[in-house]
């Protein structure tokens, strides 16, 4: 006598799907925050390069 196999399940989310929360009014979008972070990194790299040039001369 064999035992029955368990039911076949497909992979994926098993529970209710919750949408992403709506941003607060006036809050910057994710794309804008990413752009600002990228610009800040470039600004800091440029400032660091200028500091190195000043200390070399």
C-alpha cells in the first residue's frame, strides 16, 4: 500500500498581496531621491579630487 503524494503547489506568493504604500503628499518620488543621491555622490567625489589637488601643490 502506498501513501498518496501531497498536492502539487506552484511556487509564488502564498498570502495576500499588499500594494506599496502611497507616498505622502509633497514627498519626493523614489526616482527623484535616487537622482539626488547619485548627484551627491558625484559632488563628493569631485570635492575629494579638488582637496587632493590642493594638498599636492
